[in-house]
C-alpha cells in the first residue's frame, strides 16, 4: 500500500465520496476477494477513511484464498481495524454474531475476472460466483447486512448497436455454451441469487456491473488489455492487438470506479443493479494504442495478431455503459479522462512492471 500513486489515488477516492463515507462509520464490513486488484483498493480506502474521515472507525474483515492474489496481494502487512482471514468462499464461513460480532456490509468481490484465467479455471470460476455468492448471501441474511455482488459488464454479451450504450434493463445477448460462458453465466446466476434473496427474504442486495476498470495495482500477469500493453511497453516489445483491432471499449480509471462502487454499497436502492464505468470515449483497440503512445510520449510498434488459444473466442464487438441510473440514484460521475488515466497507469507500471511477463 506504500506506492505513491496508490496513496494519491486512495486520497482522491476518499475526497470524492464526501459525506457518503460516514455511512461506514462504526460499521463492520466483510470483503471477499480482499487481496485482489479491487479488494486492495477497498482495504486502502477504508484504512484512510478510518485515519482521516470517519467519526468512528469501521472494522474490515478481509477474506481471500490467495490463489490469484499474486505478489501485490501478498505484500500487505498489518493494518489497524483490518482483520485478514485466509478463506475460500466456496466453503461456508462460520461467523457467529455473538462470538465474532455482527456484520453490517458484505462486499462480495471474489472472482476470476481475467479471460486468461477463467478459460484456464472454468469450474472454479463457476463455483466462486454461484456457490460462493450463495454462501455469502446466507451469511448476510443471518446478520441482516447490506450485500453487494460484483457482477460484470460481460453479462450483456455482445449487444446489438441499438443497445449501445447499454442500460441495466438490457437482458443480454449471451451464449450458454462457449469459452466465455463459465464467466458470463456464473455472474448472471449470481445476480439471480441476489434477486431471490431480496425478493423472498427482504435482504438489501445490490449488483455492480463494472466496465473495464484499470489502474495501478493490476498484476502484470493479468493478461487483460491494459496490463498486457503496459508489460509490452516496459519490455520494449511491439504491442499485440488481437483480432481486427476494431472492437471497441470504454475504460474507467480506478478512482472513478471505486467512487461509484462505494456509493452503491452505501446507498444503492435495494434489489437494483448498477453499471459503473465511464461512457466516454468509446474507442477501438487500435485507438487505444494511440492513447498509449500519447501517455508514453513515444511511438509504439503494434502487431495485429490472431487470438491465442488461451484467450476465449466470441469477444464482444462493443462495450459501453449507460450510467444514467447510477448518476441519478447515487450521484456517480466519472472525473478522470482516459488520457489522464493512461498517464497515471503507465507511470506506475514503468516503476513496477518487469516487462518479462
């Protein structure tokens, strides 16, 4: 947590939250996947809020099985008011209210999000999003905790043009069979579980659908486009653009995403799903290369190549969020433009990546 950019980004998140942060004062937050990319930011933000903002500190219980945490996740030391438990959410957690204390918020961020890894571990990907979600929902019900499930923009599949930007009401164009199905369908089932627990048991649940979040802290071996490009830049190798390079995405810098996540966790309308991302600009992968050149301050070589066997086929042609709902209901508004985000990200990777992944 000592990296300069991580510290400045964490402060930016805390500042953007404003009075929303007090929703966590004196509360207990349970965080699954707490040593992953997003989990480390949650931990850092809560630690900073405890130090400088909250009227009463919140307690954070971090769960992670450490299988995909990597070196970044392993480096975290002792933090006041933060308790780490090595636990796999596929197994029920014995957390007794009388013995261990109550839980007010559960943030279920555990999951296998990189296409490289969910292609490699399809059954584990299903298990954490389905069995793990059901286990954590059961715990939330016992404690009457607000529950937030990290789903994905992947649940929309490959939307047709009239549904781009894509609102939460779009039901998706997805395949139940195929190399991406283990991830897409498991997230859809996780959302269904949240819906059932809300409708049948009155549990306050929310679903988050992140759109291409990036920033410092992403593992070099993540294999998604941002760390992939950054690794190639650090190693002095040509960037590899898969497919035609014409597929488009929007990218959301981590400080904006965390602001949106925490606003929904604190005050999202129970039972609702929220897109969290930046709707502008929607750019092709070839245009992203140009953005990387601008951020790096130099010309970059680029090769358009076939998808490797390790990368799941059927990549969506477009992905862009409609964030109207999050704007209106929780006050979410992205503030970091892509050029600034890329500059911050490459500034961090230049210091931390090896270029050998």
